[in-house]
């Protein structure tokens, strides 16, 4: 068999497709992330091959076709446990942060507030909706609710690129609901007692509880809707092409081709 015959016999496109590359694997020629590329079996040698669409180089992928083996070799059980611990703390601090924004808003609004002048008041700031001080408190706190929920939504779609869209939406709705339920319970448990000279929170605070919860849902939904697009834009602005391939999952998760490394 001379070289000419070998060339004719080696027709990559005609080989049987076995699977696609399912893990991050980089072209040795140009650094392109080969994830999602077609894997074919060479019938004569039984070697699994894929081809870099950027530079045309062939790669043997027998050792990387399965995600499980990559994970086993890459991440020890300890690192996995650590990752789960990080996820749990990120989730709980997100929920706790959303709860905190609502709770702090109510705490400040309920504080006895003085209009100035000789007459002091035991009524909370909530009663003075016409004042600049009221809006300077309520406005930024509303923005904080949207902002923190938005950041949480963005983190969600980046950290869990494999989730279905409905899971993102459910999480962006349920986490603010849980935080809101906790604040609601706090308000409901504020019952008037003998000797109190202030109205119970139940008489004025519920609209703020619902308002914050709705704003947080809105922020979270915007975050999960735009998160990966924002991440891709940020990467394009901040990272030179050769550093982008490890972040290809942000493209693949939305069915886009991995970013070029050139
Ligand atoms: Zn290449």
C-alpha cells in the first residue's frame, strides 16, 4: 500500500459516528475546545478519532469520550464534597441575603422617627411616605432586592450550565418565596402586647414583604434569562481568545459552537 492508497482509504467523513466529545478537551495544534465535535471510529484500527474544525488536526479520543472517567481522574471525592459544601453555602447565603434585605427594610421603617421640631413621634418612618428620608431608604433597598436576586440568577446559570430552563425559573421563583415566607412569619409573629406604644408590624409591613418578594423574583428571572449572555460578553471583552476555550461550556450550554481560540 503506497501513500496514495492510504490517503484514499482514510476518509474521516465516511467513518461511523460513535458519539461526540462530551468533556473539555483542547486541540494540541491550536487550543480550540473540541467539546461537541463528532467522534468517529476508524474501522481498520478501531481508534476513536475527532477532528479539530479550526486547524484540521486529528485527535485520538479513546481516553476522553466519557465524562465519568474525566471526572474520576480530575476530581477526587474530597474536592467533590468541598464543591457541594460551597454550593450549599452559596445557596443559603443567597436566600439569607434576600431575607436580610426585606428584614432590614422593615426594621428601619418601623423605627420611631422624628419629623424635626419640638414634637417627637413614636410612629415609624413607614408613616412618612411623603418624605425624602422615606424614599431614600425604600428606593435603595428595593434596588438591593432586584440586584442581589439578579446576581444570584446569573451565578445559577453559570454554575449549573446543564440545568433545564424550567429549573432555573423554578429556583429564581422559589428562593425569593422562601425568603419572603420567613419575613412574612416574622411580621405575623409581631403581636401587640400590653404596654407597647407602637402598632404591630402586621398593621403596615405586609405590602413591603410582598413588594420585596416580587422584586426579588423579577431580579432572579432577569438574571437567569440574561446570565450566560452577559458572561459570554464579559469573556469576549476581558479574555484574549487563547484563554477562552476552558469556558466553552457557557457557549455549549446554549447550543452555540465553542468560542474560537484564535
Ligand atoms: Zn486545532
